[in-house]
C-alpha cells in the first residue's frame, strides 16, 4: 500500500495552480510560445488559454506576456508566474519527501528514528522569499540547512536558537527544541 497526494496552491482561498497548470507554465517558459507549449503537452490552445485566464483571475495579475512581431516575439512568463512555479516545486518536494520518507511517519511527535541527529546552535538565518539558509554551529564546524522560508517562520527559527539537525544522505532537516 502506498500513500498518494495532490497539491495545489491557492491565493486568498482561490485555487491558483496544481500539476496541470504548473506543467503549462513550465512548458511556456521552456518553449517561449503558447502554441508550442500546447503541442508539447498535447492540449488544445483554447484549453491552455482558459487555464491561463483562470490563474490570472485567481491571482489578480497577469502570468504571461505576449510579444508580437520581430525576432523577440513569443509568450513569456511574468516574474510572478516564475515565483508561483518555484513555490509549487518547493511544496511538491516537501510533500514527496514527507510521503515517501518512512522515518517521517515514525517521527510524528518528534520521535525521530534517523541516527544522524546533532545538537547545535543557529549562527545565522538568511531568509529568502521561498527558500532560506540556516547555518548551525555543531562543534567544531558550521553546517547549512536549506529549507523553506515558511518552515523557518513556522518553527520560529532565529539566531542563537538551540536546534536539532537531522542529517539524511541528501539533506539537513531541523527540529527546534
């Protein structure tokens, strides 16, 4: 038996993007053309156009810019569209790591089975819009954990906090004491 999930982002409670709309935005970014993006995804131009209009209605701002004529013509994503794709990918990564990580299910309630747990002190927090870097002193060195800004805020992580770094083969997780 395996857990399955779906993820979508919302803006003020209105659905913004899920897997399909995220795929469309990424294809537009790669192809620089709505028509070529539609062919790549095997969807109709009208369907794609309606999807874009739904995103823009929920967001209250444009997600694509069309340039006609000349050698720089095409369809391009706005900075906002690039931000929501990045946020969607971050949330998908977190979701998959959680669902696919058997130690997570055992660890709910902070019973962590991972062996590589180290106590440390936060020496710096570099907060970005989506991703943050948390530097942790674990004598005799400093390690860096790259986690979502949302996680930093939810945990209330700040300089001088005592934390527990949980090191997996591919990442450093943080639990606040």
